[in-house]
C-alpha cells in the first residue's frame, strides 16, 4: 500500500508531517503546540491516537515546540539522535518515552522501515529520514545548507521527495534581516535557496520518483510560487513533467494521497497547496 502524507504545516513558525499506512501513523517533528497540533490533525482527519511514534529531525523550536506535552499526554514514544535527546533533556523538553539512534542507523518502526542520515545544519545532530513500507519510499530533508553525497545516496530511488526550498536569494539579500542572520542562512549549515534546492533535484530524482513536496518555504524571503516555479523549471528540463509538485504551507494542512488531483495554481491565493506550473 502507498504511504499517505499529511503536512500539518511547514515553515519557520512550525513543522510537522504525518505518514500513514493501514491506519497507523508516524509523525516527523512536532513544531506546534499540543493544542495547535490537535487542531490541525482534526482538520486533516487524523485521530491523535493513531500516532504510534514521533521522529525528530533536530532540536530547533519550530520542530519540537509541542513534542513533550503532546507525546507525554498521548503516551507516544519519540525517536531521536543522542545529541538531540541530550539537548532536549537539558532544556527539560525531552518526552518520557524515547528511543535513541545514531545518524546513519536504520530500524523498523510501527511497520515502517526507517533510514536516518546526517545533514548539514546548525543544530546539535540533525538528520533526514527515508521512510518506506516495501511499496512506497519517501525521502525527507527539510533543514540543510548543502547537499552532501550521503544525502544524495540516502534519498536516491524515492517515490516522493520532501525537500527544503527555503529562500529566494535576492529576496534574502534585500530583506531587513540582520547581517548575522543572513550569513547563517547562507552558510553550509544554514538553509537551501530555491535554485540550489531545485538543481539538487537533478541528482535526487530517479525513474521511481512521482512527486516532490517543497517544505520550509520562508514567508519573508520567498513565495510559494517562486519556489514551485524554480522546481518545475528543473524538472521540466529533465523531461519529467509527470512528476507532481506540491508545496507544504505554513497555515493549513496539506493532504497528499495517491492520485491526489493537482489544484489549479492561483497566484492571488496565499494558502495554496498543489500546483502545476510546468
């Protein structure tokens, strides 16, 4: 069976994704308050008790804001790297039930095969994930400054790629952000801009790839349309107009299932999810 994907929200104000199959769901990150997570799950039709575990990419607040309260209240275990766990423990944000892994480890989790891989980001021990069930394979990397060889190797052959396209270079340069913040974002341990993210897809997209979900799009230094159009340009040059392009937005859930129809793109709408701009 295919894996259903729900982006509860993605951006600098909070990130959380749910992956489900046969009524069992796992969540990646919990960057909203417990109340907000429950609200978004209700909108998406996801029962909180269906969440079997939470995977954590890294310790930044927009990825773990609600993790302790949500997981402890629901008695849900979390899986995270040792460095991330130690950091959350020091901040008294580590849930009661947790499983430690080392970046690069693979393990079974609630019927899913999970492969972890390290990424370059200004966090303690950040990782990406490849989630598969024998039929569908999803690669996910939402916070990284460069695309290293191990990222490409880990995400090769995925049916769906959840991929950061954080900022437009000119919009960042012309923004009112401080010099130090701009430097951090532009660094090898910062975030991917639209062009670098799109060009990296030329290495990640294979014959098996059917969809790309752009994530962590900046609201101040990017637009959903610019990110999607740059991605579509590269995919078009590859002759892969069969690949669906989706954009995970900040303010509402995006539900992606097999044969999800493409919503006509309207540039006047802020809250849009699926687009066909090739």
